[in-house]
C-alpha cells in the first residue's frame, strides 16, 4: 500500500498503535521523528546535518515509534544520536541510533571538522606556539597547555577528550543504554575525525 509522504516528502504514518498526537500535542516519538527527518531532508535553513539519511524502515512513523517508545529513556528528553554507536554514521536507524542526555550528546559531538588546524589546536602568532583546548559539552573549553608543535597540541586534545568521555560513561551508567555505555567506555575521538 502506498502512503502519502507528508513529512519532508519522505515520512509517512501507516497507522497503528503509536499516536502522533495526544490531546492536540505532538507525542515525544512524533516530535523526535519529525525532527530527525527535518535534519536530514529539510530545507537548508532548517537542516542541521549534512549528508545524513533515515533508514527506509524509519520512513514510517509506526516503525520509528515502536523503537522509540520501547526505549526506557524515551521519556527523559534525550537526543537522538546516530554516531556514537557507529562513528561517522550518516544513517539514522535502530542499529545506529541511541538516546543521549543533551549534555552528554554535546560532549561526544566533534566540532571543527572543516577547520584548517588539527582539532583542538590553534596557533598563537604573538607567542609562536600551539595552544590546545578541549570542549566539555555545555561548559567552556578547558585550556590544556602550550606546545611547540601542532601534533603535540593535538595529541593533548585527543588524550583529554577521550578521558572526559570515558569517565562520563560511569557518571551516566544506568541512565543510558548498555550499548551507549559501552561505546562511551571505548570512545576514541580519532574514530570520529580521521
């Protein structure tokens, strides 16, 4: 049966047990599904993620909602994350997505992929030295030191980023899925940037 693809020309609802609206308000599952489709297929002004797609199975709201509503963390306001379990993943699917608390999702995010220097580094012309910093999610960046070479500064960043994320795993144990916990314990920022 063909369904009208009403969300971003991709998403449809085949009908079933999972409601899109309750009391005139979007359900959490429907809001997360619409947001995911908009991130991948929305107009450029709304699109936050380049080169991503949603697995065909999740084009149907009912399939996504089945996964979402059966997730024990779906009522916590967590974010969909498609790259922690499978680094550099461009696909939203039940195999690649986990739910993460906003502050943890921001911490594992690797920014600056298009910068001219190695990640975590910047050159201080007036000092003739390389500086290294690491972002800590929603808080300010932490200064890691001054280095003679860019690679030394970058290595300090890698060590610090990995340490921050791996220690966060224990802080969130029981509050995230086992798969997300294991991915955090084995986190290596280099998997996300190289």
